[in-house]
C-alpha cells in the first residue's frame, strides 16, 4: 500500500509541474478548480476548471 501511495503522489506532483511549466499560473488555477470541484462534488466549480484547461490547451489552435 505505501508503494501505491508513493507512486500516486509522484504522478500528481509530476502532472502539476508539467501543467505549471506548460500553461503557467492559469493552468494551475484550472487544475485546482477541477480538483476542488470533483472532491466537493460541485459540478459548477469542476466545469469552470475543465473549461479553463480546455481553453488553455486549445489556445494555439484558435
């Protein structure tokens, strides 16, 4: 079980660092909103985070 927790923590930290490197502060805010919305079971907050991340990812294509 500790190995699973360690691997999970490493994956989460890696994802956060990648988002911050690639999309900056707005990416971290979007990821934070998405995470908080999912944990709080708030569809509005999680949708706002998902939309922000989608706009950041699609920005070069627009």
